[in-house]
C-alpha cells in the first residue's frame, strides 16, 4: 500500500568528471546539484563529452529501478524539478526550454527504452507560482513523457495578511485544470 517517490537531485556531472574515473567507475557522491557552472545540460546529452558520465549515473538509477520493477513496485520519479528557477544546473539560466525538454526526453527514453524500466511514473514539477497555464508549460516535456503534473511552492517570508494562500490556490487551480484536460494526475510535489 506504499508509493515510492524519487526526487533525483543529480550531481553536477562536470564536478563528477573532474574527480576522474576509478576502477569502480565514477564517484557520484556529494551534493553538487546547486553547482551551476560547467554547461552541464549541453554536455551530458548524446554527443557531449559528459554523456558517458551521465549514462553511468542513469545506469545506477536503472539498476535500483529494475530491482523494484522485479518486485512489482512502481516509483513516482521526479526529474529536474524547479526547472524554472536557477539554483540547479538544469535551471532556466543554464539551459533553454528546448534543451531542458531534450534532456528530459533523453533521460526517460534511456531508462525506459534502453534499460527496460516501466515502473517509473514521471513527474513535471517546476516552481510556482505561475501567471497562467502558458507560464507553467514553458519547459513541459510533453504529454507522452509525463504522468503526473505538479509544482513546488514555498512561503519563504510569511507576514500576517499576505496573499500567499491565494497565490497557492491559484497555482493549484492552474495545475489541476491542466491535469484534468490532459488526463494526468495533479500533485503538490513540494510545499
């Protein structure tokens, strides 16, 4: 009766590559998602010099996902969240909407088509609030790649009487309406 979720705070693969490869492979440890230099998105896609490093990480995800798949356990997989912000290497300041979508497509296709994972449900979750559906969909990978639509939204500096709850409600309505029209599940993925 449990649903597993995986939020992939992937490392900065430029940082990983600079550590070098050992007899055991690349060292993916440490929290380097917020390290935004290295032009990572462009370099991990096919043809890029970091594609091998990225595939090694995806292979680890696939190994774990495969064990869960063998046990008939689904996973809600949230890749590249808060993509409209610029605090992760996959954020808006570090790749175009097209590059982001290509990254999402490549990642999902690699895990699904090359590694045979069919127990992952993929989530799109940019950071709210949103001005409307068009704003929400700026980096949307497409219906064929997304199972759950959601958003992350924080009330960072609350003051009495502010309009955060109204903004949260408006954002929730945008996402829920989109989900209903596209046969997707809607979720608040971080709050």
